[in-house]
């Protein structure tokens, strides 16, 4: 029965590894996206919460932690290091972390991000399975050098939260993201790690019970 237990353990570890998330720092080609131009011209107030639609027609909802945001455009109303003409979703100085929820799951969600005030900052992206951080430098070069931060997973990602954990003068609620890239389209639903853990625990318990049963017969 030891072999059976080892097989169950190997299957459990393999399933957990398949669903493990990873940080994405380079924008992928993507199969879908969210362009913030749909929310209005530069300096249009964004309510909290707000609705949006991806390029392929998938509906979504955005939620700021504290207040509403503003649409901005690089080189027009925003002097940062996104690419010229990029439409942005700005937290308007105080709105804080921004959560985007989608009507279907994706294998990757991410966007370029910049702190409002120039200088070093640390960005963070979270989904249901955890968080990842990446260091960036905010400047006014307008050259598309804003860092890309994304998360990918073998399990469907239906929401992601963008935030800053450090920034110049400590203004972590003040940042903007540009177009959101959704890579891989929808993915089939798979058990979350917590469900897999319960399954694995049950399998190991079953294997242990079988060992005891056979030991008594012997």
C-alpha cells in the first residue's frame, strides 16, 4: 500500500503545481484586452464601482478601494512613462487598490503600471491564489518603459487587484494602469488549491485506512 500512497501524493503535488500562479513582467500578445478609452475622454470621472467590456465583449466590473478614479491619456493629460496616446485608469490620488473582475476566467491578467509621483515604487498584483510584487521607476519620459505586472495561472483567473506597496512620499494609493492584457482566453475550471488539498488529505486518509485493513488481515 506504500506505492498507492506515493501515487496519490505524486498526483496531488502535480495538480498543485499545474495550478500554481506566476508573475508576468513582459506583456504577452494576449487574446483579449481592456482599453480605458471606453470610459470617456481624458479627465472623465470614473465612478466606483464601474462597468467595462473587453475587446471581445466580455463584461467586467472595476472597484476602487476608497473612491472613484479618472481617465487619463499619456502625452495629453498625463506626463509619465507609458507610450504616447495610451489611455489610462488613474486612481486620482487617493482611490487606492483597483480590482478588476471578469465574467469569465483568463490564464493571464496584467497591465503596465506607474506611480503618479516620479521615483522608485513597488507594484503588486493579487488574485485568489496570492500576490506578486515588482519594482519600478516612475518618470516622465513617455517612452513606454512603465513596468508590466501580470499574473498567470493554470486555473481560471476571474479577478485581479492592482496596487502599490511602496512609493515616493508613501503615496501608495496614487497610480495609473494602461490597457489590460488578457492572455489565453477562457480556461476550463479546475479545482482551487484548497479543494485539491482536501482531496489529497482524503486520499491519503483512505490509503492509510486500507493499509490498516490489510495489516489486520495479515
